[in-house]
């Protein structure tokens, strides 16, 4: 049991292509043609970007594809070292002024630095059209090496670092996503299909500890699958803190989301964490479907504590981490919403490759072709 839970802490939870073939639907027919799909993608994209800016008081800003290794702003995604960024050397001026650079895995840390760079005040924030490469994913139906996200960040005060603030922001985001579903169905009525229920109007908020109590013998992804079959849209609070069974719900990097702060559940029990994920039930794939990770960001105190728990105190020498320790950048809340994940869900697609142009192994492309899944090449 413990080995299963440990193995389930990171990664998509699908082990090989024989397993994936069983998961992909057998009687799938896309509701949109390839051309209609492209039109629908940009209808959703425009709606969500405008909606997020209005709902959270954000402005759209440029975002890097590559960052300096020495800055410490690249996202390591977890804290077990299993996902490493692509790194390369820029010789520049015959190696007189070189740069060691990395392709971003997400803009999580950069965004917080950017709040200061763009002189954002409390209550103001930024939205990016982020592109990244995550080379260590297993390429399945909803994970690819190419990542596109709406990465956003909002400056807040110390008094706003509460569960109430977190939930308020989550509800605002959910309203935008729900509105995008209504919008695209108005433009493409064929997406309104009785086999695929619409998203619920409201999210259900649950702590990771509460879900573990419900399903104590299941690994994390199986717990998530079970809970979204009962509640088709949930926000799971407190991802990263070690739960009652001795494991975190999922590994979370120690230097952006706050997962150590003590909180209290609605029924009065002590909990931990000011972060979480939105997961929904995908009626096409009949699986859990993660849309976004987000959280209130670490303070100097919680950063040091999380790095200590993770055995990563050496990170404190990096510029990004020093800026937090020295209170040089704003307190904030932020997250990343998967663009292709969202398009896949709202456009009723069986595979993320139907809405995202990237690389896939021949075995997966052949599998999709046989199942009438049109993967962009």
C-alpha cells in the first residue's frame, strides 16, 4: 500500500501505452471538425483571458520562455527531483559573457518577481500566455511535453493570506471557466450533447485530509477519481502538507505555494495549507481532469520552513529566494490554468493532441488514428 501511495505522488498515473489504450474511448467521434476546433479554441481563449482580467483586476504581460539558471526563478514543479528543466549554454561573445539558460517549466516564480518589475499595487495583478516544456512527463491523453497555461499573479496584503481569500479567488476563476463553457456552446451548439453534462454552477471545496478520510486505502489519483465522481467539480485544499497516512496528497515545490500555514476547516478541525487544485470529472475520458493549480504564496517565514522540511535550504542563496526572505517582492496569490486542458474539456475532446500542436510517439499517434482521434501534427 505504501509503495502505491509513494509512486502516485507525482506524474499522470498511467504507466504505459497498453494501459492508455484501454483508457481512450472506443466509440469516440469529435463534435467539431478540425477547422471548427481551431475557431472554438480561440473563442474560448479570448473569452477566458478577458474574463480573468476583469474578474481579478489583471493586465496581460509578456512572459519569458527561457530564464537564467542563476536567477532561481524556474519552476521545479515538485521537490523530489523527478522533473528537471531543459538547460543549455549560450556562449555569447565567444564565451566572454556567457549565459547558462533553462527553458521554463512554468512561470510561477517569475510572475511574483514581475509584480515588482511592473510596479503592481495591492489588488493589481498580471496574466501571461505562458508556454513551457516539461520533458519528463509520460505522454498520454492529457499530458504533453509542451505546456500552455494562463499563469496569473495578484498582489495582496498580509491580512488577505486566508482561506477565505483563497476561496473567493477560486470562485471568481470558476465563474469565468463556467462562462466560457456557455459562450462556446452558444457559438457551437453541437457541443451541447446529452452524453456530456455541463459543468456545475458551483465548486465543492474539500481539504486533502478530508478526502483521505473518505478513501484511506486509495492512492492519491484514485482518491481524486472517486471524489469527482461524487462531486463533479472540486477544489482540493492543502496540497503539499504531509497527511495522516504519512504522505502529502501530492508533492509540491517548497518555494511558491504556502502548504504549511495552519488553517481551520469549516467544521472546526485543524488543517494546513493555503493552496489547492481544481479538478473536474471529464465525461469524455471518464477520468479525473485537473484544470488549475494555485495558491497564496510563501512569506519569508513559510518559505524557510518549507525549504527546511524539503531539505532545500541551499535555495536561500538564489536571487528569487533572497527577495522573499528580505521582503523585497509583494505578497501574492497566483496560479496556472492549463489552456489545452481547458480546451480539451470544453470542446469535448478525448485527447489533448486534438487542441495542441506538439510531438507524440508513433505508438500513440497510431492508437489515436485507429480510434478516430484527430491529433494535430
